[in-house]
């Protein structure tokens, strides 16, 4: 009775939230379900016949989890996940309740697999409750310092968690991230690693905003022969034997175009070529992470390639829509490493750009917005056709952009809808407006733009 009541209450709360337009029903239903039945996540996840995958890390969780779910669907399984990006325990509870029938049981449970993205700090608790089949670590960057602390704090949290797990979980790690790769020495179960081998994409030197400069074994400074972005690349310790090891899954060729990319992916079972409607080095890492996870699940490379091909972007992650004869692309950016990668990707296109930045400081964004001073906005000099700013901290962003030499007076309006309307008006018909928001600003902007474009709400569908 408790399970049925929890499921019914969660479904009802989600529907009311969506009907009233106050949210996607991605968190509140889970809070209600856990309040009624505290064991709902443990019990319902244990009923999934194909086990669960957890995806954690600073950047790329939502896109990577969606890629994995698409691959899982290609082998005829049912993928259950928190597709809207609500990655705390409440979001997982909400997704399980939504997938269940009114009696509190999951239909076709034997063919079902959980693929959940998980908040970095919440991972130990979620893994303890769910007992995952695979855990994927994408990367570790500075993010929401007021909530997480420095990256070393999260790294220690992960190490302690992995050390406590038994050998039933396969661990998938980014070999190009020294902080993530260090978990290899802690895990007792099976390991798979992924990384980029195509050194032609090197940016030459470690960015000043790098978040992993010191060896986690001996404390000496790390050296790089190849840097892809941030502190990701081919690294080695200048003192001890700690170094980046050849990954199990790698990208030997990466060609980036304005809106898509072509990859040659090497796996233990051979190579395959794949084209994705995403772009940017950071998205190639997401594709490699999904491929390595598929291998850990025993999925054949040809099925993985089919799953990756034709994938469409997650809401707010290079999501494109047409409004009033203008193309709009929404790209979430919430920390220095992520925003630098977004800007690098835009600059690579080599065209004059219309851009609006939206900066919020809500709880889900992090109250501390000092990170914008570590973003290399200077790379946009001479490349902008129009520039606008909005969000709760719009004047802070405007000041940073002025110091970057981009504009003495960018269009500033703290009202999101008004700012977006003006930014669209300043974009020529047939042109493209790049909307670059932080997390809560993205949800608000996506709601406005989705209505103007005649698209469904962000919680509808799973992007491919």
C-alpha cells in the first residue's frame, strides 16, 4: 500500500506541476515519493532486470546519459532515467515513480535498465542505495565552489566511495583527466578507460583556468604533451611514474564542423566511424564515454555506432530551434572549463556571431559567480555582430565583458523574455542567435524560446 500511495502521489504531483507550468515534475514528485516510501529507490531499482548505470562528473552528464539510453534502446531494452537532468536522489525517485504503473511496479522490469545521471557529491549515497552495474566518471572541474568546495574535495569523496565498492561494479574513467584517472588505483572491480588520441586537436598549453595541475600520487607538477581543453590531455608527472595510460576506447580522428562532427572510434573489438549532430571537443568526450559504457554493458560496437548516429541534442545543450526566420542555439555553460569550450567551439566556426549571455546565481547555479573572471571571453574580440546580457547578475557579466574588450555597452536587460526578444531583433533574418545561459537561466530561457518556436517543454522527450 505504501508503494502504491507513493507512486500515485508522485505521478499526481508531476502532472499538476506540468499542468500549472511551474516545472517539469522532475524533483517534487521524488521528494513526495521518498517521504511516503523512504525505500522506493532501493526497492524499485533492484527490480530492474538489466541493472543500472550511474553517470557522474562536472560536465557532460545529461548528454552522455541520453547517448547511453539511446544505445540501450537500440538493443531492445527499456532505458529508465532522469532524462530532464534532475540528478539528486529525488530526481531518481521521480523517474522511477514515473516509469512505474499505478500499482508501484515497473512494467517489463526484466528488460529494463536504469541510466541515471548523478550529482558529483550525491554519487556515494546513490551508489550505496542502487548497487550499480556500471559507474561512469566523465571529468572533474571547478564548479559551484560554495557548494562542492575545490576539486580536491570531490576527488577525495570519489576515491573514498570507489574504495568502498565491491568488485561487482565496472568503473569507466576518463584517461585524459588526471583527477578521474587517479581512481584506477582505488577501484577493485573491472575498469575501462576512454580518451582522445588525435593530437592534432591540441590547444598547445594548459589553460590558466586548469583545475588539475598537481600529481595526485606525489604532489609534483604535471606536464602535458597534448592539451585538448582545461586540464584534459596527455599528461604525466614530472617526478614520479604517474601518467596518462593508453585508453581502452579512443578517438583516433576527430573532424569538427559548425554543427556536427565525424569520429573514428577505436575499441577492443575494432574501429568504427560515426557522425554526430553535436560539435565541440567536449562532445567527443561524451560520445567516447557512452561508447566505453556500452562496451562495459556488453553491447556490440555496431549497435553502439547506430545508437550514436542520429542523436539529437538534449534541451539546452546545443539545442537548435527556428524563431521568426532566425535560428536559435541554446548552449548551457556553468563553469570556466565548460564556457571556454563553448566559446572555442563558436570561434572555430569563423563567422561573426550574435550572442546573449544569461547569468544567474540561484542555488542550482551556485551563489559564487566569480568564476566568470576565469573565462577567456577575450577570444571573442572582433568576432561579434551583436552582444546582449541578461539574468540576475547581468551587470556583473556586462562588467566582465567590458574588461574583455568586447563592448562598452552591451545590451543589458535583467528580464529574460525582454532580453531574448531584443537579441532576436538584433539578429539578421537567416542568422543564428547563440543563447549561452547558466542552469536556471537556461530553464527559463528554454521555456520562453520553446513557446516561440512551437516546441514542447524541456521535459518532453529524451533527445533522440
